C-alpha cells in the first residue's frame, strides 16, 4: 500500500508526521490521498480566496455607501431621493449611454468616490 506523502501537524502543533491515508493520486512520483491532492488543494484555496474577495468587495461597497450618506449629511429623504434617481437612471442606461452621465452627475453631489 502506498501512503500519502504529505506531512500533517498533530492537533497540539508539537510536530508533524506523515498522513496516515492511502495514496490514490500520483504527482511527480509522489502519492497523495484525496484530501492532500495538490490539484484539489489549489482548487479549494482558489474557491476560498474568491469567496473572501467577494465578501471584501461587499464590505467596501457598504463603507462607500456609508461615506456617501455621511457626506450628504445623513438626511434620509435626500439619500432615498438619490437612490431612487440612480436606480431609474441605471435602468435607462442599459439601453442608452445618457443615463450613466446623469448618474455620475448625481454621484458627484455626494462628494464621495464610489
């Protein structure tokens, strides 16, 4: 039986030892179990990075919106009015480029770069 060649840490982090699982995939003459297969490990890391990036961009967007509200003075009516105008303009901008110019003009009122 060929054993996985990956070194793993014990749960107390005192040291490492070879993985006890059976090696089922061979890469560069070394065997790996399903968990430590380098291709799958890379895919899992890329997926985690993609999810983290997605969460970070949502947080950045939220902070930009908060800055925009603060720059207006925090008046809910003004903010709601701008949001309605921007929503309408974005819908119209899908068909023509004119809406995006107006949306940029409204965003300029907020004095915040989004």
